[in-house]
């Protein structure tokens, strides 16, 4: 190995202790040896349900709740918004149909005896015992890995029952473990569903109800080491199970970063990013996952697929990386990834701009992209999201700050004539040297002024940027009060962004009315990533489902109609969430009959037994 590559297990000083891997069968720990060295600590342990919600998003100790005075607070200490939120209740009550008098009682955990029975492949189990790889047959371990975070899955957790869940959870600790397990699955005809961070919103982790073979949930979370960092070539070789926040922290010990920061950065895994063609909030500076990727090790039923060298570019026919990226667990398991890294930026600065309405904000983002001076992140929120962001604002810390907020509000609404019910808001994040950031700020704010934008401060920009992490928690409190809240995304050419946003919102309202939803929906959007030729647009959609006998079915019909509207307006099937199971019906029109035939041919060659039988994509 090149002398410039430093082994992480010898220099990561912040890892204070190592732990032996353990095998858990029916709740009993059994000592075992790891594949290569010890496994380091992680924020997310094997038994994830001890730290994360079993029936909602995120950490157990973090959530929105009403206190005894019916005031909303965000519980915990992990996020900057934690504490009392005096504006949140009034915002919450602006959603038509929301009433604090109508709420659901918390559901008890699903008992092990109520879970589907285990289907055992005795030959596979016998061999698994001999090779000593960690596994569990515990019901809660199996249940936690049976789902992602679609509305359907969360409703089943709260009120229903899964027809099928994994029969066993296995935790490999290195590439060779995965090779052995896939070989065993082929020989004994066992189904494998890879599990990364579990953050999917496409139904990708749902077990096919008609699968009669033993289903293995291959949990990659114990494969989370950085194997080497090459400081001369600015690359890092990393095991695929590491989560985004762990990756950020450990690379920082080397003074480098990937810059890949998806909304799910706390919980999603590197392997999941590659398998779904992920995009991050700072893609303007660092690129999407396909821009960062240098090399992949991919274990398939036919053997290991990888390139023979780790170079920045090759002209050797079709790129096999583009078979692996977006494969969504249907062809194999990603075990190790080499990514480009960059030195940590010496200067990081937030910013924000307020616009009189959404349209000039879109034109601003378009012009910034056109001039290729976009900061690391630029995100434009429409009026409804702006109001939501204000609802997350904590109480002013002093009379002075409260007075300054009033002055700013007066200046924007009275002096400049902005209508509070129309204005839009852009958050900015600049990264680079101090001089680069200053020059970029000057240029971006000058463009903003051309479209009527007003700089609105660093604090507002930071709060708006970090709001991303809070939004995911909002659905849980919504469901407690009979409100469905979901999101979907697309990419769209610049000349169609404004029309599509308007048309999709109108379609959502119309579909709700036609399907008997009693109250008008809340529909909002934001532009989250900018490209030369277009943008990514995120839609958020909520409605009160009181009075509906099957709210999930109604929601899915409405979302499906909205997806039709997106594509009729020239939008893509997905920008970064992927296909999974919920978008399969549109894939043929997206990639053509010939494209579907090619995907099927690859599947038939690489995995003729359908070992990776999650039924995603096709």
C-alpha cells in the first residue's frame, strides 16, 4: 500500500475503545472473532431499536411534543431547535382540519408473538453456525429491518401487521464475510435483502409477501471502517456500512471530507448512497455520489465485480459503476467504496436572502447556476416552507434580539412592501478560504439584488439549512393528530420549474377534493439543488385524514396522480430517492422497453436464482 495511505485503526484518536463483535441468537450473546481486526464504536449500534424509534423517524429521545400547557417543544439535546417553540402551535393549527382535541394514543410495541413466523433453511443455518458470523433471530431485530419510511410502512407499524419480515439478521464485519454469505445463499437458495441505514422512502426494504424462501436481512452496519486515506491522490477507501455523520467525523481526523451531505446524513449509509444514486445538500461544490465515486467492490451471485485499478477515469466501454449505482439491492451487495475527498474548508459561512415571491427566487437560483458561482448549498423555499421555518424559531434570547427581529420584519414588510403571505426564502452555505467565501458572497448577493432579494442574515440561513433535519420528525407528531405528511422529489428543466410547482400544487388540491378529503391540503415546495440545465424540486404535502376509512390508500392515489403531473410537466421519475417498489410502474416509460429488457438481461445473468429478491426496480 502506498506510503501516503495511513491506516485509520492506528491514528483515529477519538476512538477510545474497540469492541468484540457478538452473535445474538434469541437474545443470547456469543463471543466471536471479527474478519480483520476489531470493530470500532458507532453512533448506531447493532440493536438499533434501542437508540432509534421503532415506529417513526430518528432518535428515540428526539421528537416534537405538546407539553402540559399545550405548547410545542422539541425534546432532546441533539439539535439546535431543541426546547420550546412558541410559534409552532399557531403554525400547526393553520393546517386545515388540525385540532388538538383529536389525537391518537401511542401504539404499544408489536410483540414478538404477533410477528410472522420464521422460515428456516436448516442447511444454511448449520453452515452459518460453523463460520461464526454474527446473527440474530430476535423478533424486534427482524422487525426493525423489515421496513423503511414510506407512509404505508409507518402506518403498518402503528396500526397494522406485516405479512412478511426477514427471518434472520446477519451482521458481516468485512468484505470476505459478505462473499461467504452470498456464496452460501446461492448454494442453499436463500434470499438476501441488503440493509444499510434503513432510511429508504421507496418501499425498497419491504419483503415480498409471496417469498417462500428464508429471507436474510444483511445488515452492513458493522462494516464501518475507513480502510485507508490517500492524502496525495485525495481518495479514501471505506467500508460501505458507515453512516454519513460517522464518515464526516472520522475523515475530519485526516483533515479531509467528502462533502456529501444528504438530508438523511445522520442515519443513511455509504453503500445506500451508491445503491440509490444519492445526492447531497452541498453537491454544488462536491458533486453527487456519481461524481465522488472512484471504485466499488460489489459482491454478486456470480462473484465479485470491481475495476482493476482506482483511477479518476477510464475509457473501457460502458462503465460498470453505472450498473452498481442505482441497482437498489437487486444485483448484489456493495462492500467497499473509494471516494474522492477534499481538504476541510477553512471557512464556512451561512447566509440567506428573502424574495418578494417564489418566482424571482427561482430566477435568482437559475442565474447563480448559469454564472457557475453557486455556493456549496443554495436552497429556495416557497412561502409555506418559510412560515414553517419561522415556526421552528426558538424564543428570542434577549430584549435586544427580539427588538432587532421586529425591526427586520418592519423593514421587509413595510419599507420594501413584501407580502408575508407571498415571500420566499433562500438559504446559502459558502465554503472555501476566507477570501473565496467573501468573493462568492459578494457575487451571489449582487445577483440576488437584481431579482429583488434582500440579504436576511447568517442566523436565518443556518436555521433554514438545519431545518432539513427537523422536517423528518414532523410527520410523527402529525400522525398523532390525524395528519398525513409526506414528501416526494423530482428534477426538472429550468424553464418548467415555476409552472410545474404551480401545477402539482393545484393537482394535489384537486385530487384531495375528488377523493373525499374533508380539508384542503397543505402543499409546499423548495428548490434544493441547481444544475446548468435544471433543478431538483422537493414537494411536501399534508392533509387531515379524519373521516377517511383508508387514508394510506387515498394518499397513495393522490401521490400517484401528483407523480403523473410531475412527469407530464417534463419532470423526472426521481432525482435521488430511487425507484424501489413504489415507482416501478413508471420505470418503463422512463427508460423505454429496450432499457427494461437490458435491466432484465443483467438481472438474469448476474442473479439467475433471484438471490437478491427484494423485487425493486423490475
